[in-house]
């Protein structure tokens, strides 16, 4: 008993000498004394540390603690194998082992599909490649329309390799989300921009988040990356309509009886859908040679031959199919592109490799970051909320607005709303940024209207086929 009391007094003296504030995070195995990482929210717990604290985490959270602590002032992070090591550090009997996020310690977790194709290896789809590059360069929303198996999903997956690398603050944001979802194992990190694919059978809880405790949904898991909506028009209307607010805001508030939780959801939207139930709307056959043609193309060998529709749907069926995508959702889509293996027009894109295109996109991002550096809520052309903001930031001039309005006159387009005009001008600014032009020229405006798909009327063309 005397020996035990002496040990207690010794420890009391040791603890009295230690004035450090500690934050201890981990699960304790009471049979072995080992400490392990909690499954959910480890990065968020570490980020709760205050200046001057020393955080002690299990070995399996070393990398997580290191990346959080490195971005905080006067916070030290140690790792420990068991409760004995924790006690030894607190009592000053052992020196803490500093957490490090060296390449050898990091286990990279992928959120993208394996064997993502290089852009150069995707045959054809010239217009779609240009639409994709432009969308990513200005972070504009994009919808691919075309038959199944013609490259829509493949292009969306290729986009993940075209996006610039995560900045440090973005890296922490993304990994805190995946930690809260319970998807990071020991010393795992997401190092690339995330990619989340959503099917039309998705539930609200899976998409937006929820549960007890609250877990981030897919729109948050796609934060700073790509949210790919396959067969988007077949998604239940209530689910799709609820997407509008977080899509615009870049965040989502989840209400619970205990309070409200706000989660980030700044994603790049890429959608895909068939043009009709049989998927062959916008496709024709040459009556002379049976060659398959797309949209307004004529047969190069029989220019005067009649074109026969390859679509077996009635105009009413097509309109009903396309009409499942509501007008408010259509209004948020800035680029609509027809994707078809029968489109052999190779003049739209240079078909360079992913590495080359990624460099161009990175350069366009840098130009936009410089342009909007004094506007905290704007980082890219796709963020610009309204016309006045575009003029205030110097992205465009009043002359550019007049030039766009004039270019739209007489074209086969539906009534252009103020929202759509703003989108077109922002898109034109991105086209100019990709060409390293300080001003938007007439040729950029013409190219923008073609890229946007506005003059093709893809989402409302059944009456004109």
C-alpha cells in the first residue's frame, strides 16, 4: 500500500509540472490498453483543437492529425500505440512521437473509377470533348445527351483526371467529409478531386445526407469534385428539385430536432440522359445508303437524299420524356451536348492527351483566381451570380453584353432569359480564358453559342425534328 501511495504522489508531482493542454482522441481497448481511431469523424475531432493544445491520437490517425495540425498555429500532434504511451507522454516520462504525413505513411484512397481513360484514347466525340474541357475550365454545369454506350459516362470519368489538383485547404475539406462518412481507414487520405456517380434510384438520405448522427450525403462527398448524375431525367422529381438549392449555394443545411448542421456541397455537375425512350432521337438514316447521321448533318455522299428518322418514338413521347427534366433544372445547366458515336465531325477538339488538356484548364483556373481575387465568394466564371457582378469584376464589358445579344438575334433559339444570358456571357469568358485572351472577342461569342447547345435546342427539339 505504501508503495502504491508513493507512486500516486510521484505521478501527482509529474502532472503538476505539466501545464500543457491535451486533447486525447481514440478508442480504448480495456483488455489490452491499445488505442484505435474512431470510425467516424476523426478529422473533425482533431480540428476541434485550440491553439496551444497538444493532440494525441492513435498510430492509425497519424496522417490525419499531421495534416490538420500543420495548418493550425501552436498545435502539436503526437501518436500513441496504447494508453501506457499516452500516460508516459502526459507525465513527461517519455517524449511524444510527432505525427507526420510523409508520402510513405499516406495510404491513398481513390474515389474515381479504376482505369480512367485518357482523353486521347476516347475515339470521336469531338464536340463533347470541347464541351467537357470548357465546362471544367470555368466550372460550368454540363449535360450529355445521347444513346447508351456512346461515351457519356466514359467522358465524365475522364473529367476527374482533367481537373487541377486539390489545394491544401480543399484537401482538408474533402477528407473531413469522408472521415465524417466513415470512409477513411487508418492513415488513408483522398488526394485527388472526388467523383461521385448518382443513379436515378438514389434516396434523399443518400444524396443529401442524414441519419443519427448526421452523415454527409453524396453531394457533400462530391465537394470540390464531380457529381455525375446518370439518367438524370429519370430521377424522382422531388429528389431532383431538392438539389436546386445546394447546387446554387454550395452547401446544404440538414435540420434535426437538436439543431441544424450545414455541410459543404460545392460540386461540379455533369449529367447524362438518353434523348428519348428508344435513345435514337436526333439520329437519321440516309435514304440512299442507310448511313447513320446525327442532328442536322447531311450524308456527304448523297447530299440531296432524304433523311429518315431513326427514332421510333412519337413527338409526344419524346416531349414527355424530355419534359421529365423540369425547367428550373434545365435553367441551371449551362452546356448541353449531344454525344453519339455516329458524330464523325472531328473539327471541334484537338484530341490532345489528358495531361495537355489538364494544363490548359489549370491555366484558365489561374486566370480566374487572379481576376476574382478581391471577390471572396467568386473563384471562377461559373460562380459569377449575376450580370452586375460580371461587370464589377471586369470579367466582361457592356460592349460584350451587347455583342452577345446581337449574336443571338435571328438564331433558332428559345427566349433567352436574364439567367441564360448571364450564363452565356460567363461561358464566353471561359472560352476566352482557354485561349489566353484578355477580352471576349466576336469569335469567342460565336463559339460559346455553339458549345452551349442553345442553338440546337436539344432539350426541346422534338417539335422540329
